[in-house]
């Protein structure tokens, strides 16, 4: 779980700096990994990544919104002039997390590492962040997943022929097999797109 969470956090920080609350909400809403990640685990993960030098915390000053909410344009302009004339007034400090160079290297390593490719949720997270991989690494990621799915489908089809299964158990296995077949179709489409792109664009630097 730690690796999955680290990939999610570092992936978000690859785009831009984030407040802790933004990371919490985007991990859930954008990367769709809330099934395995609780909000309570985000800040311990950030602290761990900071200790390892993968992220750094930066304190920023932001204007308080209510200082400008006067209800009229002229009032807001006057309030803004007052804030500019009086340093420190109407501002608050917030901690923002930023990925480091070491964190960028760690992120790409985790994203491409086959040892951390263990289930469909982890794979979906990787695909959501796959733009940070080189084309050849994306193809390798997809091919590994395809191999796993082909093996799983063969096991399911063999199990469904078990004469000891009743009609209901056989129906469940057939339904699960169709799900794997759909995943394989999705993977094949992604592989076809990646390979076509590699033929269209200039060769990548290895």
C-alpha cells in the first residue's frame, strides 16, 4: 500500500505543488484510488516522503479571502490597497508540498517497476500517470499486464469446465472471465495506440 500511495502523491506533485488537502481530495477524486487509501494515511505518507528527501514542504503566504469580501467593487479595491500597504496583515501561512529531483527519480522508478505491479487498482493508477513514462516503458507495462490477464483467463476457463461446479458457480466464473476479456480488449487497444505512436513520431532517446 505504501508504494501505491507514494506513486499517487508523487504523481500529483509532478504537475505542480499542492497543499495537503488538495492531495487528499485529488488522490480520491482524480486518481480514483480511495478504495485502498484513507485520508488519515496521506499526511503520514507525506512525512515519510519528506524524510526520504522525495518531497519538501514550503511555507507560503496567501491573502485571506474574507479580507476582500466587502460586497462592492470599490470596497474590495480599498481592501486590496490596504493589504498591499500593510505587509503581513490579512495573510496566512500555508504549507505546500513540492517534489524534489530525488523524488522525481523515485516516482519514475516506482511507476515502471514490475515488482510493484500487483493488482488491477495499482495498474489503473499507473495508467492514469503513464504520461511520465517513456513510450517503451509504457509498452512494457501494458505487455506485462496483458500476460497476467491471459494467464488469469486461461485459469478461469479451465476452472469453469469443472464438472463439480453447479450452474450458479459456473455462471459466476463465466461472468468473471468476461470481465478479464474486456480488460484484455482495453489493453490491446492501448498497445496498438502506443505502437502506432512510436512509428509516427521520432525515435525516443533510450
